[in-house]
């Protein structure tokens, strides 16, 4: 027993020693793993710190580069500020000169207009400079904002540095260095913004001063223009001396020679590069591409046979006019665009020279083309005279305009050459007018209108010369220019009227080519459209004549005041402009409704499978909706607000209660007819014993056309409250009875067979919904009475009855069936 106990004790001891050994091994293995993990963690922290330090160094280097660039920007903006200050002194000197123009009483309108051009040029330069300064200010302001946000985030990171480990605390130094760099960048940005603010203030003050001076000059010009036409100018005889002309020509040659100086070219080129923006170049390039496309498109049109055929008729006169004037229109558009770019700031005189010159050339070409086309249908002698003298007048006006504008823009507006030039032009013009009408008078027979027209033009030409000789040069120039524009406007107007008349006639012939009756095209919309075109032409002619005679500044403000003035009518505020807008809205609504119905009927509802009545109901209801919206818009345009509309509808409700209840009853009945559709457009109805077809269900009444081609106008309420027979309500089929009598003794079976055979031979007799049947209805006084009951359609039943009677008569004759006539036995008593 003891021996076994000792063995058990030794075994337990060995097991405990073994467990201690295993525990120690596991402990040392765990410590190794933990130590290895700590080493790896420390290595990771060291790598992150190094990465952060590298990022800070890279950011600091980039910021240092930004600071260097900003310092250069600060130096450049300081130079710009100094340049703006020097330019402002030039502007102040120019402003003093302009003030002297206003102060001195002897200054003419030409000098004031020249001052206006200088102001416009200065305003353009200042506005461009202000735009550049503001764009740069916005750019630097955004940079300052982003820099400030970055500095704030850096402060937040520095506040969290207390929680950093010893190894990570080394980054704090980089934080502080980066913070100082950002602060330096902020200081430079603020300095740049202050300089830009000073630049903006200087230019804005100059801009305000020039705008005020421009308004003042504009008032002075308007004040002087009122009496300029009747202002008499004493022309000294020294202007006609040869020495004066010689001195003037020498000065002109010297001035033009100065333009060829290379230094002037370099100065202009540098100024144009500084004043021309990228957007201006893009706009000019786009306009040039549009011009090329226009020329190319016109070339393609000219190659089309349809274009050629139109241009040989009066319908194509506007196309010929556009074709001949297209190059000038494009050139005028290019010059106009250039006048809105930096090119105008470099070459203002060139732009102001080209614009009126191109206008003169355009007006003369328009007049030449219009007159040539207008006289093509006249006798050959008149055409020959017009073609003979046309180049003389056209080129004479162009050469005179070129010389006048060249001297005025590039030499001097007080040049001694202007007066002799104008006088020579007047003499040549008078000679040309007299010789032209002399050739016209020699035509055999002379035109009836030549005598009055020739006297009128001769008087106009001589009147201008007399005014110039008397010293009223402004009145003479105004007289000739106004009549020249009037002739151009009259020529184009005559051309347009010819073309529109032919278009109108062609359209009417296309609608009614056989009878020539215009009833088919005299519906309201076409009448409004055709006459509206003439009205628009009349308005445009009126506007052109008003501007040509210089009355626009007086007439249009007066008309604008009359049209826009509001008149009080109770609580309503009404005006003529609102009335015109309301009328335009009503016309537009009418056109939209017509187009909508046509599109719906032909494109959408035609293949929908709906019945004619259903389609008509949809068209009518949708038209009512559009009309309701159009009327509301027109009332709003007329000046009726929501309160006014409430008053109007309140008055309308009172009117409905008293005098308009019958109309309102018919209106509601019309809506019931459209929704419930007991009758529809196209249905055949019987009203009061009269048959007819429903043509239209209107707001108040329904139109029914009888078979006698008369129209019944029936109030809608009668179809709701009265008894109406609708023969085609559900389907187009109708049953009819045909009574036939045969003589006593006839074979009744044969009669039935012949009647059914007659029904089979008539195509208007249908087999649906039932076949034709024969009924033996009675033994009459003189005949055996039969009834042929058959089915036909509502459109064919009268034809079916007629053809059945012809067929029955034919079959009865062929089969010896007699149709008796009534017989009476008369007994006479003595």
C-alpha cells in the first residue's frame, strides 16, 4: 500500500515540474511577440512623422514660390496705380477742356459732338480698366480667403499638439514655420488688394465725372440743335481765295503724312493689343465666320431653280434686294462690332468715318435696286432714261459723302474746303435733276405723272441751294439728307407693296383658281394677316420718315407718353399700351387656337379611331380652354389686376342674374351637349319637321344646315329642353319603308320575289343590321298593298328610295305586274 502511495506521489511531482517548464516557455514566447509588436509600432510612428515633415516642407516651398510671385504682382500693381494716377491727370486736363466747351457760348454743335466722341472714348477705356481691376480683385480676394482658411486649420492643429507623443512633437516646429509663411502671404495679399482698391477708386471717380460731363454736353447739344437749322452763318469771301485753299491742302498733306510715321504705327499697335480683349477677338472672328456662311448660303440659294424663278417675278423683289445689299450689310455689321471693341479706342476717327460712309453707300444701293426693279415693267424709254442717269446720281452722292466725311473726320470740321465742296455738289445735283426730267419730257407720249413729279423735285433741289446761299447751311444739309432718305424709303416701300400684292394674288388663285372668288380666303385670320402686313409696313415707313426728318426726339417721346399714360376709371388703371397688348394677345390666341385645331384634327385625332362628334368635342373644349387663358392674359395685359377681375366677374354674375341668364343657359347647354353628346357634329337631326346636318356646336347656339342649303341657328337650350330627333345618334343606319300596290289578281309570290330582287340590285340598300323584307299589309280599295322594309345609311336613304322605285317599275313591267290607279264607280240618278 505504501509502495503504491509513493509511486503516485512521485508521478504527481513530475507532472507539476513539467507544467512549470511549459508555463515558462509560453511566457517567454508571449513577451517576444509583444516586444516585436512594440518595435513595429514605434517604426510606424517614426515613418508617419517623417511623412508629415516631408509634406510640410513641400507646402512651405510652394507657399514661398507663391509669395515670390505675389511680391512681383504687388510691384506690378503699384506701377499700375502710378499709371492710373498719371492717366487721371490727363483725364482731368481733358475734363477742363470739356468744361470750357460748355462755358464758351460761341462753340458750335460740331465741337460739342466731337467732345461727346472723346468722352465716349474715355468712358470705354475707363470701363475696360475697371473691369480688369475688379476681376483681379476678385481673384486675389479668393486667394486671401483660401489662405485664411488654411491658417485657421493650422491653428487648430497646433492646439492639438499637447496630445502628441515625444516623437511627434518635433512636427510643431514645422507648424510654426508654416504659420509664419502663411501670415506673410496674407499680408502681401492684403497689400495687393489695397492697391487694387485705390485703382478702382481712381477709375470709378473718373468714370462718374465723365458720365456727368456727357449728360451736360448732351443737354447743350439738344439745346443748340433746336435753333441750329435756322442759324445763319456768314461765309467770308476769303474762303474762296486760292491761298486759303493752298494752306488748307498743305496742312491736310502734312497731317496725312504723319499717319505714315512708323512710331505712330507702333504706338497704335501696342495700344490696340492692350485694349483688345480675347472676347472681342472671338466676337469679331464669329462675325467673320457668319459673313462667310452668309455669302455661301446666298450662293447656294442663287443656284436653286426656285430662287431663280422667284427673282424673275415681283414676288422675289425682296430677295433681289437682300442679295445685292448683303455685302454692305455684313460690312456695316463688322464695323458696328468693331465700334464696340478696343479697336474703336485706337482708331475712333476711322470707325466714325466708315460707319456713315457705309450707310450712305447702302442707302444708295437700296435706292438703285428698288428704282431699277420698279421701272422694269414700265415702257422701255423710261427704263432707258433711268438707267442712263442712275449712275450719275448714285456715284455723285457717294463721292460727295466720301470727301465730306474724310475732310470732316481726318482734317478739320472747320475746313475751308467744305463750303466749296457743298456748293459744287448742289450745282451738280440741280443740273442732274433738270436734265433728267428734260429727257423724261421728251418721251412720246410723256408719262402723265412726270409734270407734277418733275416740278416737285426741281423745287426741292433749288430750295436747298437757295438756303445755302442765304447762309442757312445747316438747313440745306438737313433738307438734302432728309429728302434723300425719304426717296430711299419710298422706293423700298413701293417694292414691298408690289411683292405683297403678288403674294396675295398668288395665294388667292391657289385657293380659288377657277372662279377667282376670294370668299374662300376672306376668313378673319387671313384678313387680319394680310392687312396686318400692310399696317406693319406703314408703321415702319412712318418711323423711318420721322427719323429721316429728325423729328424722333419730339414725336416718339410724345407718343410714348400718350401710349403709356394710365387713365383712371374708377378703380381701374387703363392705358393705350395695355389695350394694344390685349389686342395682340387676342390675335395670338386666335392664331394658336386655329393652328391647334388643325394640328389636332389632322395629325393627332385623325387616326385615333374616335367618332367625328368625339373629335369635334375635344377640339371645341380644348379651344375653349385656350380662349379662357388668352382672355385672362389679355385682361391682365389691359391692366386689370386680380381685384379688378373680381369686380368684373362680380358684375358679370349680376348680369347673369338679370339680363344674361338666357345666354348663360345656352352656354351651359352647349357644354352639356359637348360632354354628354346627345347630338354631335355630323349628326342628321330633325327639328320641327326640318331635316338637317349639325355643322358646329358653338358657345351659344348650334348650326344646322338643311338639305336646302339653308342654315338653322338653334339655341343650345332647345336641344336640352325640347324634343329633337337624331337620326344618326348611335350609328348611321336608318330603316325605311316603301309602299307598293299591285292590281287584284296579281301573283303575290312573284311580287314578293320582284321586290326582294329590286332591293338586291340597289347598292345603297345594306344588309346590316337586317336584310330587306316584304310585308303584305292590306287589301286595299283598288290594290293589294305591299311594304318593302329595307335598311340604308343616313346619307344614302333618299338615293336608295329613288333607285328602288326605278328598279321596281322596271321589274314589274318586265314581268307584267300591274300597278293600278284608284278607280271610282259613279252612279248618276235622274
